[in-house]
C-alpha cells in the first residue's frame, strides 16, 4: 500500500488493527528479551505495541514521514528509513527473535531475497511473523498479489521454516513460521 493510500484510510486501519492486535501479540508470545524487526512498519502501530513488551524494536519503512507518528515515541524503537529491499543488501536479521510484516510482504519486490536473508541470518527458534489479507477480503491489495495460507507456506517453508501458529480473522490472517 502506498503512503498516500495508507494515510487516507488510517482511521479505518487503526480500528481494524486494534481489533486484531491482542490476538496477534498473544500468538507471537513476545517476552522482554525479544528483539523485533517490524518491516514496512507504516505509522508504527505494531512497533509501539512491541516496544511495550520487548527489549528493542527495529522499524523499517521507506517513507520517512511515517516516523513522525507518535507511535514511534518509545525510545526502544530504532527507526530505519529505507526500503527493506535496499536495506538487506548490507544488513541482516541476526539480532532478531521475530521479524514481522503486517500487510506488507505481498508488496515486496524482493520476497525471495528477504527469505534468503532470513534463512541465513535468523537463529534457530526465531520467528518470521506475518499479518496478511486473506483471499476473500473485499478490500486490500489486488487479489493477484495476495497469499493464501497454503501459498505462503509453499513460499516460506523451503527456506528452512515451519508453520507454528495460525490465527484467522475476518479479512486477514496471522501466521508464524519458526526457523528450524
């Protein structure tokens, strides 16, 4: 979702995310020593929630203006204003216990490169967590770029991950893969 489109629908997005956040956090089972990378972090909604629980949050978003949000006020949040496709060329996720994408992985032009870096840099037992639109949602990205649960499993698991948690919402789902 581009920045302008996101900002136009921010109130709707907040209501929707608020209805899901408790279940997402419960499914992630975050602890105080966890380090979360929130990729495509947008206005920082999830980053702010992670920072309440975790040791550190790295928020990666290519739209620097998004970091003006009050959601980024917590000092545990490190803001990285860069496309993740550029960022992974010189960085990795070796510090992460969780790498999180909310409604953003489907938009990434470098999905296989991201998965390769995750596979090489995440420690065994770390998690790749996603919130994605389900195929039946009446809004969201074009259906041609959405992932069903099965499609996402087929894409992610060959990189050394296994599904460990799945939560279905009305228009979205949460899925967590553990590095094996």
